[in-house]
DNA sequence: CTGAAAGCGCTTACAG
DNA sequence: CTGAAAGCGCTTACAG
């Protein structure tokens, strides 16, 4: 074959290592050593300088494909996201992965398999084919994740694996719900309702647990009638909110499973002529700023640690590899963002 | 060197083409032909079957690095995003790129250089090093994009290049603003205000143009006092909205530069005791559903064609290459989403 | 401190 | 219809 058979680097004016070596009058071995920073104590400073200058002069860019094939390491991270980009909730995770990876000089191959998670197998094959060093499997919300068995170096972000031995990181839902509820208790509330979801997502149980634990810790009786279950969409959030406001005696505070449900409470409270926070304190969950900052007053809510989880996991994987990680579930704390939707009860 | 020097496919139990060929009792040339689908009329059906069976039996996954190096094509798309993941506005573009690429069997290397766009050069070097076939440069909002000169096969998504010869795609802002305004005119409004941005982003001028054109097309006098300029944050949106409501005679409708500003109008209208849409019709822009569906009533707004732009561009690049594209600006239409925040004026 | 040479796993003209 | 062999651009023991 000739140089014309394929779209060569030469055609695209991409010089290769041999040309750098030739120009610097050294072997490709020496040039490689210098250009990959492995030259200390092995190549004289003068030679190294010559190589670097030559590389700069002809605009050398190393072919990562060739390097990866020879060395067996690609400095490439595969991210198999399951619908992460379909939600505004979790995009921060991708952002964190990209940022942390870039800081380490790593690249990221991203594949979002969509809400169904159907294309997951294909995505994994693709990652293997591209020889990524590690795979991060990211879930759009805290849930159980099916981890392909043919994937050795895998970790799970925002979910837990269906098999043991896989490092996972999730938000500490129960603790967050405990703190949110305790915040309301500290303000003097005792009739605290909880609006939650009808779906079976794990966070529902974990946050309910935190809510109950907080009540119990402060000797407030748990009243099942104050736990309202409804859907996620705006109309369903409205329905839940109406049921909340119909409770007698009316709760003076509500802890909502997410910000969308809190938005429903705002809409119905205004329609009923109630003031927030004077007549009703509201705490949300997620901190979708598009919702929380556009409500009036701004919504006090628990921020999910999407960025922190992804940042931590990415750095850990790059620095230690999945093997260096605790092979189990790591829980990360959520932080409460105070904006003005809570106050002491008027009756206090 | 020996097989133990590097982390080989053997260690990871990754069979290579030679093993497939050996098992199928053919040469690697024949195996390669079959496994890359180039065997029609070149390899007998029986031989092809043997190869495919052998590959399946030993769980062969082709090494895309080696294939890419030899063939000069990687079926890999580089996406240099400039803060796209930092905004809820434009994530749909990434989603569309990933989906379209996956459908063609392409992988995507994603790099978000953050809001500043500082790391753009590094990102480009990275892409070149990884030998991506094409690069898509994506902007977080419609704006001028500095396209690195050392990047031959590049196209711009949601922006326009600073140099000629680069295919670009952007939303048709002027037409969208024209249609939004015309919708209000068709309902019978004549006192139509426009709340816009103080920043110098290009969309400000383009949408103002569409607003003015629509008024002119329907012989409604343009009144500069009805164009209110303010910032983007909730408090600034509130300030703009207050100025709107202080106008005398009060406009019966308002076309907002974005949904966040429309949310400010809702807040202030409610505080002033005005009903939407009876007393004031509101049209937004962007269709951030977290805002538009959580307002009461739901916000009628122009949806930006982020998904469509990215989908179209990705398919075009993969199928034709950047060279096959119109080397200039392509404008894509926005679609109006009707939700109930507009109605005929009461005085009509 | 430096270089010659092997080899990563594939694809591709080319010869038969 | 099939195979032998070259070569993509690197990195890495190894020899000197």
C-alpha cells in the first residue's frame, strides 16, 4: 500500500513521531520518551530540548490511537448514561465527569442510552471496542442498575449495582430528608406533612424514612394522613397540594419529595389565599434552580450532590482505578439551600 | 517484549482477529472482510458463516483503535461544547448528537470547555490526537464562535463561525419572534410590549427585529416605550415586569425574550392582582419546560430547535462530511407551544 | 544517555 | 474465493 491508500496524517499535514525524531536527529525511541515526559534521567536535557523544539516547529500532535494500542492504556473514560441527558436533574454529573477528566488529560466517550436503557449492551460493546480504560455507568435517578457482567472495570454513578463488587455512589437520601424535616421542627413546626411520589423509586422509601426518623427523634407523633402520595407532573402535583390544604387541622409545613411537587403547593396555596412562608412553610428536594429560584418566595430545598458524586467518582477511578475503590455503596451528603420558603408557624 | 509487558487483550480475555481466523481456519484478511461486512462477492457464504460463528463463540470484540489506525477512519465524532452543559437550555443538542451518532454506529468524544471557552484549544488538540473524523463545535447560546484554524473538518452548532467556509446552523430567531408577535396580533392585541435583554447577545437584535416586523406588517405603530430592557436573573425579571405593568396605557400583551422573564411577569402580575391571560397575555421564548409547565396557567412560548439542529447537523456530517454541507449559515424554524397564557384582550 | 527492532491488532492492495 | 505480507504510529524492553 502507498501513502495515498488511506487518509494519512501526511495528507492532513499531520507529522508523526518519526518526523520529529528525524528533525531532532534522534531515534523515535528517544523522541517518544521526551514527548511523553518519561525522559527524566534517561535523556540529556540538551537532547530533550531539541526534541521539544522540533515537535513544536512542525506542529506535532501525538496519535492517541497508536499510543493506546501499543501501551494498552487509552486515558479514555467511557460513560454509559441511562437517560441522564433526558432530565434536567442529572446533567451536572456529566459536567463533573468531563471537567475532572479534562483536568487529568483524559477524554470521555459518552453514550446516553435513553430512558429505556435498551441500548445499554450495545453501548458497552462500543466502549470495549474503543478500549476505554474504565466505564462509569450513570443513572438518571437513584436506582438499581444492571451492570453488564462482561464489564470488568466499571463503577456506578447515582445508583447501586445489581451485583456485588461494584463501587457505587448515591446521595444520602435518608439523612437529607432527616435534615429537611428537622429544619422545620427547629422552626417550631409540629404538623409537618410530606408529599411524596407514587412511583416505586427507592428515594421515596428512603426519604420517607428520614422524615419519620426526624419526627421520632423529636417526639412528634407520625400521622399517616399527613403523607400524601401523588404523581410528578404539574397537574398531579396540584392534586396532591389540594389534598394537603384540605387536611384538618391544616399542616403548617410540608416537606416535598421534589421541587416540582413544591411548585404545585405554591400554585394551590396562592389560589387558596395562603401566604408562603407565613401560613405554610415549604421545603423541596433536588434544587432544580429553574423551579426553585423562579418561585416567589424562592424555594428552600435540598440540593442533590450530583456534581460532587461524579467529581469524586471520576477522580477516584482515574487515580486509583475501580479496584482502588470501596466495592460497595458510598453515600454523599446533600446540602440544604435556604431561600425563604420556611418560617416559624404563626401559631407558635 | 512479551505478552506480559502490557495489559493485553489476552489477559483481559479479549480475543483478537487472529484467534477468530485460526478458529475459523481462514486468514485474518478473510476474517476481517467478513467481520466488517465487506465480504459480499468476495468470500463464500460458507466461509463467512464459519467466521461469524467463530467470532461469536469466543466473544470477539473488534479493536476500534487498531481499525482506526489502519484505515484512517475512526467513526468517531468530536464535540467541543462551550458551556453547553452549564445551561439547561442546550443539553438537548448533546442528546441529539449522541442519538444520531449511535444510530450510525459512531462514537462521540465530548468535551465541555465551560462557560469561558478558555480550554477550547486544548480540547481541539485532544480531538485531533484521538483522530476523530469530524468536529462539531457547539455554543450554549446563539453566538459567534471562534473556530480554531487548525481544524479542517469542523461545523458549528447553535452559532456562526468567525471565518467563512464553515457550515453553521442556528435558530431562525427573527422569524420566530415575528410569529410570536403575530400570534398576539391575531388575537386582537395592539398594545404589545416586548421585554428583552440588556446583554448584547445576537438574539436580542434578531428577536426585536421580528417583533418590529410583525407590528409593521399589521400596521401597528412601533412604540419604543413598550420595549423594556433588563437582566436575566429572577430579581431583574421582576424589575422589568414592574416597569411593564407601570406603562400607561397598560399593554394587553407581552412578548418576552425568554421564559425566565415571562416568569417575572407572572409573579408581578399576580402581586398586582392581574389575571393571565384575561388581563395580560404572555408569550415566552425557549420553552424551558421546568418554567413553562410550572407556571399557572402554563406558558405559551417559542421552542428553540436545539434537538432538530443537532440531529440534522450530526446526520449531515456523518453522511456527507462537512464538505457536503452548505458552507454558510442554515436557519432552523422554531415551533410555538401553546399552553394557555394568551387570549384576546378584554377590551377588544 | 541513545538507538535498533519488535509488536499492539487491524485493513488493504496485491498475487494467486 | 482466499492468503501472505506490509504497514498505520506509537511504546517498550533490551543492548550498547
